[in-house]
C-alpha cells in the first residue's frame, strides 16, 4: 500500500498538499481516476479518487473510511538529546515512530554536541516513517529545549523515568519498573549521559532513575531500547 498524508483531509473535494501532490504526479505517475489511500495523522483513514492532477496540484474526491481507535492505551513522551550526527537522530525519530511514540521532545544538556535542529526537516522524517509503517497517528515533535525546561513539559499524570549511568544500586531496570498501561515519560541523554547536576535536578522533579541493561549504549540505541521496552510491556 502506498500511503499519503495530509493533516487537513476532509470528505468531498480536496486539494492535496503540494509535497504529496508532487510525489503522486512526478514519482508515482498517478493519473485521473486512480485511487489513493490517505491518513490525516490523527487516526483517520481515507480513500480518494484523483479528479485532476498536475506537477504541483492534485484534486481529490475524498471518502472517509474509518477512525482508528486501537491506538495504544498508554502515552509515551520521549525526551532525547539530539546526536552530533544528524542522521543518527533522524534514525531515532524514524524507528520510534515505527514502534510507537506520541511525543518526542529534543533536549539540550550539559554534554550535548548538537545545539540546533531544523524541525521542518525532522517533521518530514516523522511523516515518512508513519506512512512507511502504515500508521495513522503522527507523533508530535517539540522544539529543542534546555533540559531543565523540558523536565516539566510532560503531562502531570505521567510516570517519569531517566536513563542514568550512575551506580547500579541507584537504578532498576526499566522493564521491571514500568507498569503496563501507564502514561510514561522517559529521558535519554547524550553521549556521556546526564551530568550529576542534571540527574539531581531530574530526581527532584519526580524522575526515577532506571537502567536499560548492563551495556553502555549510544544515545540512539538507548532511545529505541526504551521505546521498545515500553511498547513490548503493553502488548
């Protein structure tokens, strides 16, 4: 299935947004009368017939198909420090979207090596991953925030974890601490981890220290291991 995304989809006549229209015409060579499958990133599935198409414009006759109500009962809010290599950070966004995440909050920490992001580019990574994995829910992406500010962004009801490289007796495994069905926030630091000052700040903000296992993990590995652990616990 080739999936298209438009956040403003509605029944009846609709002009597909320009990026998707160009893809339909220039890459997939769609023609008048062809059918498209679409999602709106909010759980909605649609079927549409192409009524007119050109290099930059694609007009559709849209029919709603269904509203997905099988979204996971839990909500996962991921705080993560962007990697120095932007490709690795994009990989985090892609794989977290495929596995299941609701909100991704980039954070700026003491050990951060990347201090700027282009969210417009990263949004396209999320959209592509959503379509590739045939999902109908698009994760939200926050603007890069200082760690101290980001600590207080998650919803009040979320259980909060921080992946920490401190003493073993200070942490338990994430898989042993998280309870199925609970809304959760987990913070993943940069290469080198969170500083002691940041760890102390997180603890006073209600974050519990957890471990992802005995091995030292890269940021991107740790982020995906954490997302997968939460998703697996909810199967």
